[in-house]
C-alpha cells in the first residue's frame, strides 16, 4: 500500500466552546420569555431562569404540569396566550406533540421577528414544523436531565449545553437570546458548545438508543436473566447486573473510562478486557450502524410519530411488558434493603 492510498479519516474540528463572560445574560434584558410545557426539563428551565432574574411566562396545558407550575409560584396560561408578544418562545413540549400544537396554538400567535427555542432538535431536523419566515430558530440542549440541571444551578454550578442557531430572526437577535437563555440556566458556568440541529438530534438519539436507555436496559435484563436461568438467586443477579451500574457510571463520569478501570480491582479490569473482545464484534457494530442509519434517514422519527398518532399502542405495550418483568419485583426488594439513613436519627427515613 502506498502512502497516498493509506489516508487517515479527518477528525472534525472541535466545536466552539463558550463560558463565563462569553455567555451573557443581557441578551434577555427587557425581553419577554415564554416557556411552553412544564415537564422535567421545562420546570428546570423555568425555575433557573426565574432565579436568574428573567421574567418567565409559563404556557401549559391543564394537567399535572400546569398544577406543578402554579405550586411553584407561576401563573399559567394557554400555549397561545403565552406565545403572544413573546420575544423568545421556548418549546419544552414532547417531540411527538410539537407539530400539532405548533400549528394550532403557537404559530398563529408568534410575533413577527420573534425567536422560537428548542431543547432538542428533533422536530426541526425532521421538518415537522413549518416555521414562518423571519422567525428565529435556536436550540439550547442541556446535557443532562432536568433534575440535574436544577440541582447544579442551586449548588452554584451548571451543566454543559449545546447551542445552535438554525435560523436568524428578522430582528437579528436570535443568537443573543439563545446565549441569554443558556446563561440563565447556569450552563455558562460550565460550557456552551456550538453544534447543529442535525448533529444534536442524531447523536442524542443514537446515544439514548444504543447506550443510555436501550442498550443499558437490554444488557441489564439479559444479564439478569442469564444468571437467574442458570440457577442463581434473583437478588444476587439484580445486585451484580443492575444495582452496581450507578457506581461504575459515577466513576466513568468523574474519571473517564481509563480512570474507571484504574479504580476497580485487577480481576474486574482483566475481565473487562476479556468481555470487550467477545462482545465488541462485527455483529454489534453492524447493529449500531443499522440503528444510526434508521435515525439519520428518518425511519425512527416516522415510527415514533405514527405510534403517537395511533394512540401510542406500541409504546404502551412495551411499557406494560417491561413493568411486568420479574426484575422489577426483585429490584423493589433489593432497594428496600438499601434505604437511605436519616443523618440525624440513624433510622430509616
């Protein structure tokens, strides 16, 4: 092979990273900010922004979210009322509901030149929304669940987020609004990384499916069943294959993969290398590639939206089957043995 034939793939340039003074809150000075949806992420965004001095208008459909918002001291209104005359409209609604709600309640009430903000690029990347000309389209995607976003903020810190300006507004202020939003969340205390809606959507879905949610669930259940089917007590199987996952994940988050391996026993480390050689084969990579392709070509998005339109039959069936698995009962028992102790009394809380 000649030198010309052996060409190493080019590594994409690192994304721009902003923090501190480069993420100013002043972009929201004197602006009207509406937040639509009050779920796990929406609640954290509303509370953090309010605590940062931003006046937040909450739009929420009646239900648990609206009730929680009122308990948190917000006056709630309809999605359309909250959108009306807002400079930044943050859409914290479930991906599958955004197209219909955007057409019915949000789009008709957008002020010309306003900016709409997303927590995830799904609906925009898959062309599910028809955004009027002159409306800015931005994304601030914190890289962690809402509870973590809120907890880090209260502690005086923050978590990294991704920022994208998909379309500039007629007013030319979309990026400034997005930076103010990121600052108000506390993300500027950590890092704000520039990206695109496409890259955020595809990497986020891939990570969720192959590792964080789908892959982890599949590995835990398969490993649990393997031990139980081989005659081992379910409680031991749960502890080894599920309960201890967090301990190792915490090490990875704090120290990286190599740091995690340095913190475990030699036996565990040697076993890790042996298992990696067996499990990381061509079949695994082929499945990963197929799942990524389904994300990139829109097959996954189409399936999810179609399931929502027919009442979520597939999702509901999967939820019921998963909840009925014996691992859930075993897990409840094991967790009951590990209830946290009250710091003052030493008794179970």
